[in-house]
């Protein structure tokens, strides 16, 4: 299978659209007050949007790491939020991944941001894939090119990475982002340094978005620029961008809680229609509202690692010691015990990632033409 760009012009046009915001908590944030505050009209509209978003995963109703399906209303559970770069007639890559775990006893939410270039074993719902080791962003593209299973491959890969089940997922494409932020009336953010970023149509020069340092109200276009940028001096590369993405989630939480207009809620809901998919039912999502308002109990962190270009391809090599600690934290948050009978990742649990490197950079990845030129500054 080949995932290469069809020509150099297309590569240039789309290559700069990959640095996209993690906006995927928006679905839950809308639920924080809309139904309770404004009654039947918004409840019905939100139900219609959620019904349009329903997608059944290839694995079925439960994770292969679970003995039984979990009920988010009463059980501790996890959700993988996926932000994708959706392109016409091309497999979509995930440009933002956040795993969130929810604990009912403590009402705590633990969120982990996963850098798109993280070096991981690519998995399928049935086990290790033939693609070997690659960037985690490629899992979605490989799955998308195989029966539109982008979410399935991504979920399986994340489960293998953290050794915990991904019970549910919410996937949003970046086309909804500007509309959502504008529907919220903008968000307040503290811009750390001067940032100059191409606009949402990938235009630079006089059309670029220029953000000066300081706390300010950002519209959708400006907010997108804030969380896409990793190249400006002082932007902090992937780590800085990931930090701003997590801060944006916090800003959206705050702004959503402050909304007092049914019209604004309605516009936010409209912006989500046909721009996200999930395996959460409408009823399950409604029951998550109390989490969306618990800002003080949300723990946010980003995977740690180092830049690695030793093979000629840029990867973000994960810190294994930190990863081990994080796995234990996630298990505790989920009160999760490994199931011995149905674990498709068991065969790769103790596999040294370096033993798979040749498979990860061989013919199956050769079609990803931008890999060899990608660097932490692109």
C-alpha cells in the first residue's frame, strides 16, 4: 500500500496543514450546560448531531483489553480524543492525540497528550501490523487506507503504548475548529512569544497570522495559529505546541462554562455536525457533563522524550522510564487489571522497539514521502 502524495505540488500545498489543534474536548464541553440550561430544543439538536456521528469500531462494542464492556455512567473508563488532518482523496493522519481517563470515585480526569511523531509499534485491532515501527500519526493513515479503519488502528496503537484499554473515542477534524472557537465568542489565551503562522488556508506573508506576546482574546483563526506554530523563535517546538494545545483545552472549558446564550450553544453544536465521529451514545455523553465542569480535577501532561534523527527519519523517541510511570498511573486511575484471555497486544508487550525498526522504515513506510524530510522544526 502506498500513502505518498500524488505529486510535488500537492505535497507542498498540504504539507503545512498538519499542525492542528487538539479541539476534541469540545463535544463534552458543549454538554456542560446546553441541555440542562436550554431544554428540549438544544437537547434534540445535540442528539441529531451525535446520531450522525455514530461509528462502530471493527473490534466491536468493547476493548479487547476488557473482559466486559464498561459503562461510563458507573465504571471508570477512558476516551481517546483524536484530531485529524482530513484531506480529499487521501488517508487522514492524526495530528492531535489525547488519552483521557475518568475516575468516578475521585471525579478526576487524567489527560495525556501524545506527540504526533512518537516512535511506536503500529497495531491493528487484531494485533501487531506489518507496518512495524513508525510515527503514531501514521496509524490513522494506515487504517484509513484499510477499510476506513483509521480510528481502529489508532486506538489499538495507543492501547499497546500505554497497556490500558481505550474504551471510547471522539474524533474531530480541523475544519470545525475555527467555527467552534468563533461560536464560543473566542477564547482568552496568554501568548508566550511573538508567533507568526500561515493562516488556515496556508497563506504566509501579508496573509500570515501575527500574534504578539501577552494575554488576549483570540478568534478562531488566531487560536488555530497559536496551536499550530512550533517554528517561531521561542515557540518551543513540539513540546511548546503541545503545552499550548493543553492550555487551549483549559481555555475552552472556562469559556464553555461561561456561556449564557442558547444561540451560542446552538452555533457550537451546528459547527460539530458532520465534523466528528464517536462510539459514545447520546445518553452516555449527557451523563459526562459533570466531568466537563470539573476543571480543578483535570490533570494534564505530555509524553516526554527526545528528538531522534539517527536513521535519517525524524522521530520523537519516548522516555521509557517516564512511560512506565505513566502506565502505572493510568492503570490506577482506571482501577484496571490486565485481562489474561483477550489481549491482542500481549505478543508485543515486551518487544524491544529497536528490533522492529527495519520493518518501520521499510517498503510499507516508503510511501510516506515526507518522513525523511520531517524534522522538529517543520
